[in-house]
């Protein structure tokens, strides 16, 4: 079964074709970063308009590259939420209309389920059950995963998501958008001179809070002479604090659930130090750890095609309605 995957929830237009037995056939990504960087962040209306321009040409290119035609496609998976409403609607209307005209099923995919399942595209995929840490621009979630659609929320951020904290801190340091990768680059030139707080690690529970860390960073920058070295040191201290906080909470989640397998996904999981720190913790805990390859940590069509394929194989599909949900708790998903 060939599944076309479409991702348009934010600022990347992603398209992929996944085959249920052969695996990923190809994937294409168009990033809107250059367009939004002028404004210092994502402008939702511009994002929607750009998805309209890029999506259909990307789908055509994707089919051509692997010499398929629309007649070969057996289902379409699209990100239905969470995300920006206008951007989601572009993917949803395109997917639903193509599925109708090609007379094949369409399935609405939850963006965070896509991230959660992204490590399944790797050579050594995790088996169920596992603990998943999902760290993206909009969400920070710890989830106990028993199988596809069987998700129990263990903890989440009470304020900023991890990626959001990276982006806002990067802005304070005068770095452009998208802040996460830029801050991480700068941190490589710094050493953490001041120990930043590890928020909510001194009390029980698996929730996160990153907004206090942001304020602490702001105060530290203001108290410094703001030299390039000061900024690099702040970036390193901030990154260290996030990495250690995530490790402490994941270790706690493994203990609480008794599980020995951890999956880490979402844009922030591309961060080298966070990967290293979580890997070190998992090794000490005798737990397996799985990440997607860096290009599948951030938004992409491949994870949506994969997640949609599993749901289609399980018999799920949407009716003819155009389904888009900007807010959609992952705990509302169910197995088929
Ligand atoms: O998963 P994603 O691509 O989109 C959402 O679903 O939100 O995540 C984007 C987030 C952004 O906040 C971005 O700054 C962050 O992931 N990010 C990183 C890195 N690469 C992307 N944060 C830290 N280090 C990175 N290398
Ligand atoms: Zn994402």
C-alpha cells in the first residue's frame, strides 16, 4: 500500500510517499524559514499562502521522482492538528480533495503522533511499550506508549514548550529565527559559568516549566557586559539546564513506569547536547534510547505518511469532511 503523507501544520511543507512493506520511498521538504526570518517568527497568514503555492508542485515532484502516478497511491495521510488553523486547512483541503478525486481513503493524522512514531522510520525501530519524550516548538510531553493510539500522558509543560524556550532565549541573545539551532551553535563556543535552575526537578512529578528559566536567562544577560563570549556562555548554560532537566524527568518517567525504553522526538531532539545527555542517562539506567535521524526530528512529511499508513492499515479513515483541529490533546487519540 502506497501512502502519500502531507504535513503543513506550521512553517514547513512536507510531502512523502511511504509503502507499507517497502518503507519510505521518498520525502521532500520546503522550509519557509527564509520568508519568516524577516519578521523574527512565523507569520501564520504568510505560512498558509506559501503552503498553497508549494504543496501541489511538491506532490507532483514526489510522484515523478519515484516514477509513480496518482493511480498507484492507495491512501492519503495529512496532518489535521495541532497547528496553525490556516496552514492545517491547506493540507487538509488538498488531501481530502485529492483523495476524493482519486477515489482513495484519507486519514487525519495527529502531528505529535507523527513525531512520536518518527523513530519507526529508522533501521532499528523501538518496540512497544516505551516512554516518549516529545519536545517541539509547541509541545513538551512525556507519554507512556503501549501501542499506536494507546497513549497515557505522564507529564507536560505548564507554560512554554522546550522549543519555544529555545526560540525566546535565542531572541533575547539577538539570534534570529529559528532560534533553537542558532542558540545551539552559539552554545558550542561558550562554557556554562553560572548554574541555571533545573525547573521543577526539586519536587515530585513529571510536568515541566520553562518560563522561569527564560526570565533567569534574561536577568543573567542584563547583568552581564553582553560581550559575544558572555552570550555564548549564557547559551551554553541555558542549553545545559534544559538538557539536564529533560534527563532528570525522563529518568523519573522510566522509574515510575518500570519501562526500559525511551523514545525522544520533535524538533528539539535534533539538539546534539540534549541527545548526548539523554543517551548518557539511558545508558546509566540500562535503558534503550531511540531518536529519529536529525532531519526527521523537525517537521516532515515522512512521519505523517508512516503514522497515516499504520492507521489506514488498521481500517481508519475520515469521511468527506475537511478535518482540521488547531488544538488537539494527544490523549484523545485511540487505537483502532
Ligand atoms: O517539531 P518542530 O519542527 O515543530 C513543531 O512541531 O513545533 O519543532 C520546532 C522547534 C523550534 O522551536 C526549534 O527552535 C526547535 O524545534 N529546534 C531546536 C533545534 N532544532 C530545532 N532546538 C534546539 N536545538 C536544535 N538543534
Ligand atoms: Zn512538529
